[in-house]
C-alpha cells in the first residue's frame, strides 16, 4: 500500500513578514476594527427623540430637581447603552458611572459591581446589602463633593440580570436605591438611576411601593428602521473601506437587518463578515457575500445560544424547531410553544411553569433566534406570537441529532402516506371519484386532524 506523506515546511522569519504584509495589504482596503460593534460609535445616528427625552430628564438638575429613576428599554442592539453613555458624557455638570450588571448573578453581586465601578473594594455577602448601599452612598457623595457637582447618574446597564435572583429580592434592591436618591436630596445633592433593560420594567414584578416611587419616566427604543440602519452602516463603512463600496450592498444589508430584527450590532456584524468573505475570495463586496455571511452568522448564533442554554431552554428551542418543521414554519403562540416544551420534556423531569417558559421566549428573542409580534389569537384576544428565523433543521440537529432524525422520519412517513392515499386524485377514476368523493374528503380531513394533534396544534 502506498502512503503519501504530506510535505513538512519550515517556517522562517520571511514567512512571518509575508503574513504581516498580507494583513497590512488587506487592512489598507478594509479596516476591520471600524466594523467592530464593541467600538463605541463616534456619532449617534438617529435616535433624536430618545436623546431629547433623556437630556430633558437630566438637565432638570440645574433647577434642583431630577426624577429619581429613568427606565430605558428596548430590544438588543437598539442603541440603549451607546446613547445613555453618550448623553451622560455630554450633558454638562453631571458625574456618572455606567455599570454593566450582566455578570451579576445575584443582587449582592450587582451591589459589588457598582462598588467596583465607583473604585471601592467589594463586600462579603455576610455584611449584608444595607452596608453595601451605605458604601455606595458614601462614595457617591464624596465623588460629587470632590468634583464640585450636584447630580450623580448611576447607569445600571443590563438590569434584567438581577431579576433572576428571586432570593435576593431584586425589587427591594431597586427600592433601596431609589430611597438613596431621596436621602441625598435631603443633603442638597441629586441622584438619578438609569435602569437599562430589554423589557419594560413592569414585566419584572416590582412591588407597588417601588412602582409608586420610580414614577413613569420611561424611554422606549424601538428596533431600527431600514433608513436608521443604512445611516449607521454608511457612517461606519466610510471609515472601514478605503474605496467606495456599492451602495446597493449597504441597502441590501440594511434591508435584511431591519426586516429581521432592527439590531444595529447585528447589521454591523453582517457587513463585517461579508467583507471578510469577499476579501478571502479576492472579490469585490457584493450581495452574494451578504447572503453567505448571513448563513454563517445564523449557524454561529444557534450554536452559541444552545451551548449557553439551560436544559429547559434547549427544550424550548427544540419544541419551536419541531413545530416549525412539522407545520411549515408559522407564527406560534406561547401556549402552543408551552405545549411543545411539555411534550419534549423527558418523563420524570421537573416541568417549569408557563410564566418561566414565556420569559425564556423573550430571552430567546434577544439572542436573535426568534422574532415576535403581537397578534390576534382569535377568541382569546391578543397575545405574543413567535417565529423561528433560522432553519428548524439547524436548531433540531444541534438540540439532539437522534431525536431530530425521528422527527424527520415522522414527517417523511406522513407525507408519503398522504400522497399514496389522497395525492393527485388518489388514483380514483372519475366515476369512482363521484361515488367515493365524500368519503375520501372525510378521510383526508380526519387524517389532517390526526396530524395536527400529533404536531401539537
Ligand atoms: N444610533 C446609533 N448610531 C451609531 N451606532 C449605533 C447606534 N445604535 C447602535 N449602534 C451600534 O450598535 C452597537 C450596539 O448598540 P448598543 O450596545 O448601544 O445596543 P443596546 O441597545 O445597548 O443592546 P443590548 O440590549 O444588547 O445591550 C453599538 O456598539 C454601536 O456600534
Ligand atoms: Mg446594552
């Protein structure tokens, strides 16, 4: 038997120099870092209404009053963090910190993150939340006195994270921070808390005493429209590409992004990955590269979401993929999806409640795997409907290949039985069609009903 051995090349300094000069050549036509969504934008495009609302709330400090709490909410990538940071650093006379609570698993963890951002060492759990809040107060007051300012803005980004810590009483934590704002006013200083979340605050089950204190200073960030995204992409691409790129490419990218999600971060990512694909193929950036990039990003997103998902979240994804595949990918209500979740749950496993699954669907929307809309549920009134935006096969296979193979086999068997029994006139002659027509129709109807029951609709 002949064995062909691969050649083994030695790497010398020249090889490294060649790689570097190749990278430099690529960078001279495409500056990747300009399409890094983590890079804060130099200019905030659009969002005039939200900017004005936020500035109006904050400049009140000149007259000695600001609302104690502002809630900023909206879907992922709608510009909430960028705008809050931009406004806070440009409104004169205020001191602020922005604390991202994503990493806080508990309410106490959140308090420690705030302390860390204020430059104070964290506390031990046993020292209690009250002591943590006292430290926050002391530090804010000393910062304001040092800087000779009157208003401190505490931006709590990704506040959603603390509402999963039911034992840590998140509602109580928000209450204590708002009371802190009241206490500071007694000392002639102002504190405004800006809470940023994906959902409107009322969905997080705050108790009444908190609600009445925080008032209703809310700023909603709707998903970006096509023209908003186009503006953001144009601004970024001026810096990213050395030569002018085909305006149709940007238009198409904005169109794809706005119709699917309205998320600026994902639109920028899509453009970056498309440019990388075009460069690797030594082709000018075109629409086909956007489509290739879209497919690559979708697959990555599903893999990432499922890798980080809990067991129950994987089942919710699996249930949605199952019903979408078997039924042809429509919009599904929370109750249909809850039924799917229950049906794929292994016997003997603890079943989560309807409300938790509904929260998971909202989380899923923020990962970009599903989109939602408020639709009519017939006699049951209005409700949220969800739709998978990636091919169900991709999700199903990643949840469990063996389980998914069974679903594919069931659909194939159903379709072939349908074709044999009722397809193209079911092989009946026209006279027999007349005689048996009604019977065939009834059987077909029964079979459809049975299939619907199997699918879980
Ligand atoms: N109005 C805008 N102008 C320019 N760039 C923007 C704008 N909005 C968003 N971006 C870009 O999109 C990225 C994501 O925006 P941002 O982080 O502000 O979204 P977000 O609403 O806070 O999302 P999440 O809920 O996921 O935290 C930003 O880093 C920025 O590059
Ligand atoms: Mg954010």
